[in-house]
């Protein structure tokens, strides 16, 4: 089964609060989650989005070796830090990268394919209706 996933975080939604949201599309079925979170940096909100997306995939779906998960984000920093292209220089992001990598490892242990891809912000906005 193929999963198309869009994840995003931001520092000011319509209410002026921080948030994360994600949309998981599988076999024509859409699951959309959006949550307000404590005030934090934009990069932390992006990590919240990825972490909670991975957690949702782990808990709510029975993944197997035939599953392909494509996670799209507009944060080049998060995508490249998770993939190891960028180093994490901000100490407050080390925790988030570590937690996300643990979940990715757990999902990969189920033999499913996971791809994290940077996409332009416009594509994320269209999918998440920001």
C-alpha cells in the first residue's frame, strides 16, 4: 500500500498560536490532524509535525514490507537533518532529530519503505489548506 503524507508546522496560525498538522492519504482515504502546541521556534514546530506523523503511522496503521510511505515537508532543515545531510547545531533540535530517527527506525523494522522529501511550501499549503 502506498501512503502520501504531508506534514507542516508553523509559529502562528489564525489564533496566533504554534501548530502542527499532517495529512495521511492511503487508498483514497484521508486522515487529517491539526493541533495547537506550546510556543516554540518554527523549526521545533516542523519537528513536531514529523514526529507526530511518524507516531500516527506507527500506532494507527498495520505496516508491512509492501508499504511505501512518502512524507513531504517544506522544511529543508528538518528533511536534511533527518537524512544526515545537515548537522544539528542547535542543541534544542538534537532531541527532536533523535526521537524522529527512533520512530523511523521502528517503522523500517517493519520492512516498509520510508522516504522523506522536501517540497515547496505552496504544495504543502494546498494539501493542508493553510
